């Protein structure tokens, strides 16, 4: 194998996109935090407000009990 062939093989190996990975992690953390905040905000609503958005108090409690990073 010549040096040219080795260099061309090395050029086809993609570089690991560290910046892209960090951006995706940052976005995931932001998304998880937003889910957590909005789910806990449900607990602060009155029964009338919950009724207006079409969920019951028990449904709000179930939503808050969900893990914020999987659902």
C-alpha cells in the first residue's frame, strides 16, 4: 500500500463531531428541564384551569410523576 492510498483511506474516516455532540446534549438537557418545569406547573393550576385544558387533577399528577427524560 502506498502512502497516497493510506492518506485517501484516512480521509474517508469521518471525524467525531464533538461540537455537534455537545450541542445535542445541551438541547436534550434544555428539553428535559422544560418538560420538568411545565409538568410541575400543572400542579399549580386550579381544578377549573385543569378542566379548561381538558385534564383532571389525577391526570395532572400522573403527568408530573413521569420521568422528564424518557417521556
